[in-house]
C-alpha cells in the first residue's frame, strides 16, 4: 500500500513541476498529501470517502488548531491530487473551515524606508532591498530574478513564473537601473542578479530576511515589520501618490482587483484631508 501511495505522490510531484508550480507550492502540496494519507495509513486513496474528509478535518486540522491558511492549503492540495491523480472530482467544499482573519497590510513610513535604504553600506544588500521596494517584488521574485530578465535599454525587469504562474514586465526607475549597473560591475554575478557566496547560486531567503531586519532595526527600533512589508509599502505609497488602483494591480501581479483594493484601507492620505468637526471648536 505504501509503495502505491509513494508512486502516486511521485506522479503528483512531477505533474506539479510540469505545470510550473513554484518549488515552495510543490513542497507544501506534497507534504500535505503525505500527511493526509498518513492519517489514513490503512486505507487506499480510492477508498477514502467524504465522511473520511470530515474526520480528518475534525480530528487533525481543527483538533490541532492549525491556521485557516494551512487548512486551505491542505484542502486545495487534496482536491488537486484527486482531480489529477485519481481523476476524481471531490465535493469537499462543505468541510468546516474556521473564519479566516484578514489583517490589514503593515505599511512602513516612506521616510523610514528612505533612511534605511540610503544608509546601507553594502551595495549588494542595498540593491536587493531597494529593488524589492521600488518594484514591489515578492521575496521569491527577487531571489529567482536572473540577469537575462533585465533590459537596461528599456529599463524593465521581467518577472517570470511569479505567483499563480504569471509573468509580468515591470518598469525600473532610472536611479534603480544605475544602482543595478553599478552593483553588477563590482560583484559580477553570473546567473542570478543577487547571488549568494557561491557564484551562480541563488541568494538565501533567510539571509534576505535577515538583512532587512538588520538594517530596518538600525532605523526603527523594536519594529514588527517583515520583508514583505516593503511590497505593501510600495503599493500604498503609489496609491497615496495618486496612481490608479488598476495600474497598481498590474504592477503587483494581482489576479483580482479586490486583492489590490485592500490598500485603500491602509492609505491615510485621503482621510487626512477630511475636516474633523472639532476643528471648528475654540478649544
């Protein structure tokens, strides 16, 4: 039984790779399926029923108080596995899911970002963090960015196979491109724009997160921001500068405009122009 499941998992992983799913998604989905069938170790995939799904959801997911995001990942992985491997469509939408908490994006003040980026002494670190902010990149998009994706003449950068297997081309400011060229002439990366200590190897995600906390911590003591907040800040600062939500959606690579609209809730630019009733009081 274990061999049969391992064979199906291998097929599923190959299918995900052929469909250009990200490495992170592949690892997450394969692990989710492994956990699921581990829960039903004496049952073949084709023998599992909707009632079993409810049991797994109640006795594993909810009992262990896993997050709504993790729960959705599990369910999405299971649905896709059955559809593509077992060629069986499962109606598991009625499985109980906890209400998902949707926090507002955290935005770093523009002056704080400016102070941080201009004070970074290491040109590689400065280029990496500045590019994330100036183009609103996700962490993985920067790490996977190759030299061949840059066009210095047109001043553009191509994001290949971004989230949702989407490609997009982004404009690069003149200042940013000059920094990239200066960085390239000094560090001479071979394949990826930002490489690790070994030439031709990707920069570490952990290292990227660490340098962000290091430099922001020098400017903003005891902050609770993450690297991804640079992307949130980029979108919010564009909105406050009067850029259309439609353009911001394209720049960020959002599939739905509703995802982009969340930045209207964190932008205080328009709200700050509203006259408060007590402004007329002689206090």
